[in-house]
């Protein structure tokens, strides 16, 4: 009888651990998918902004605004690329002590990204206030929305690294 209880208990514990690991992997996969999607969206903006800057005629300010937006996209893409690596590495660490050690490092990096990305919103707003071209204005506004979604993503980092 005791053997049966022990056997059943071990099966239940194994099932709980397996489901927790599966749930954690699904969460990590979801975050990696989010990052990958945002990266692709930013890549499209980057291409649009490069095309716009190549086709500009006359107004040097519009060209500079486009270049500024392009730099924001480039830097933010770098942050996303690094974030993808952080999540991937974090998901592969199975030792609890190692996870505890690396978690504050990743969180600090995400805090730095949020700080910088919030400045980007102000730069985008400044550029939008000076542009007269509707294509650049729409691209800048959409970029700002994407940046704000990333701020929310990084602000929630403490929940993502459980």
C-alpha cells in the first residue's frame, strides 16, 4: 500500500514539474515570438525610411527627420536582438541558482532599454512636429506606437523572467 502511494505521489509530482516546465517554455516561446514579430515590423519601417530618404526632394529637414527615425529603428532593433538572446539563454538555464544569478543582469539591461526607448518617443514626437510629409508622418506615428508597445513589454520584464 505504501509503495502504491509513493508511486502515485511520484507520478503526480513528475506531472506537476513537467507541466510547469512546459508552461514556462510556452511563455518563453511566446516572448520570443513577440520579439521576433516586433523585429520584423521594425525592419519594414527601416526599409520604408531608407526608401523615403533616397527619394526626398528639396527639404533637408525631412531628410534629417527620416534619418533620425531610421537611427531609432536601428538602435531599437539592436535591443530586440539582444533581448531575444537573453530570453533564449534564460530559457535554456535549468539550474535554479544560475537563473537567480542571471535574472538581475537581464532585468537591469531591460531597464536600460526602457530608459533609452522612452527618450526615442520624445525624439519621434519632435520629428513629427516638424514634418510636413504625410508618408513620413504616418510612418513616425506608427513607429511611436510600436515603441510604446516595447516599453510595455520591457516594463513587464519581472513577470517574464519567472
